[in-house]
C-alpha cells in the first residue's frame, strides 16, 4: 500500500474535475471529524475517560471490541477475529455493549465500531460466520448509540481482495471471483442492516482505490484491491435508501497540498461511479470522505514533538488539509495517527504537540457545523 500512496499523486494528474455528485445527505451538510489511530479505545476506556473525548476537537472515534474468551483467559479481539469461520454470540460481547450503553455521550457520539477483514475467508468458502458476525457488530453499534461500523478493508493478514491470492484462483476466473465477491458484499450489507437499519458503513479503503490503481496501469486481476470494487458494488446494490457507505479514501494519506484533495474528490465523483452496475445508486449511497495521516510515515520519517514545524506535515499544513477536506467531504473526515495519542489512560495527550490540536480546531472555524 505504501508504494501506491507515494505514487497516487502522479496517477491523479490525468483525471479531470467534473460535475459534483449530489451529497448523500439532503439539506445543509453536517460534517463530522473522526479520529482513528494507535490510541484506539475500547468501550471500557471510553466510559472511564469520556471527558477526554468530549474535550477533543473530534465528533467521534473508531473503537474496537473484545469478547469474553472464557474463565481464566484474557479477552479475545472480536474486531480482529470476526471476519473468519468462528461465529460469535451476543453474550460474548455483552461487556463492551454495556459500557457503551452506560456512557453518556453528548457531542462526541459519531463513533464507529471497527471490524477488520481478518483473519480472512475465501469468497467461495462458507460465509455464514462472517455474515452473522457482521450482524452482531451492527447490533452492538446500534444499541451502543454509535453511528455505524468502520469496516477496515486493508487486508492486514490474508489478501482477500487480491485475485491471485485466492485458494480457488486456479479453477475460477477473475470474473467468477468478482461475481462471488459481489454476492458476498450484498450478504454482508444485508446483515449490517438487519442489525442496524440505515446505518453508516465506513470503509477505510473504498472503491476509489482500485479505480486509481487502474488509472495508474494496474490491472484489476493483478491489483491488491481488484475484488474490492465488486464487493462494494454488491453492498451498494442492496443498501437501503437511508444507509450510507463511506469511501474513506485512505489513499489520500500522503497528500500535503490541499488542492490535491480536489482530484481525489473528482475520482470519487466522476471516475469510479461508471464502474458500478448502477451509477445512480452509487451516487445516492456513497459518501465521499478523506483520510488524513497526522504523523505521516513517522516510523520512517520521524516525529519531532519539540519542533513540530520540522515534521514532514507541519501544523499549518495539517490545518489547511483538514479544512479543505471538510469543505469537500459529504459527511466525514477522519484523522489517523500512530505516535501521537489524543487520549491516554493517564488522562493526558501523548507525543502530541498542542500546535496540532489548535490546527485541527482552527480548521473547523467558520465552517458549517
């Protein structure tokens, strides 16, 4: 993914800016700023530290969910194990749900339960557990007062969207796998809405990613996200009129020039829609978003807490990016961070210069709420 992020600005050059898509939400737009990162909380942490969240410049965050693994065993990771062959029960995740219900969120209520596509299942395998777990995740999000589910489509373990990584690639063509992925997308979306009618499903990597890869010359049959497009097409095809599927646009991570966000916007508006079986339905269901990495590639490029203006992404550049993203996005903008933490068990921020906090706050001033 890193190679794609570095090249994406070059890929966007030929894409012309066109007519804008109709916003997924009718009436005056309401933009929400979401946090996701290595400081990702669980419901228990959110309940204990609500004051930290409410005092932040965000409207919500991405959180993970544990499950009860049995007496004498540490909690298991529902977020990381649900896209597999094990079917979880409501009783196993009840502790996290009770914490969510007991937390009196006020302004900070646009939260998303994270569900990864891990450990991974072949599209032709039995999908019963995945569908059941998707329904359960949505039920927890609904009953816990969350905005929906963050479906993290980055394949951290098995390459579920890469055709040549599938178990049956030798016997099934790409088109056969695409048709199967589309069917699974419809099944998963129906399950989400059975648990939470009209929910928002937030995709970290959305359909604009394989589209941009194709613009750059990567064939869908060979791309890491070649099967993501039909999967999302299946989701879109069955989504209710009140549901939303957010293209989180993670490929925007490396952008430093706010004007480049307009090109991503164009890709989500005029480019990728033609790839869907029903472009009109796509325009109604999809919500365009942007992922902004606060400490971009800090593991390689470093992160200077004492001299933030020496970081690859300075506070001023972060402010400009967040502001432009909020202007363009339909509903959500999300900020990802690794080394800096917005909240900690101690009740303070960690490795997060105040200049960045003020930059995010300043980006919102004067914009529609």
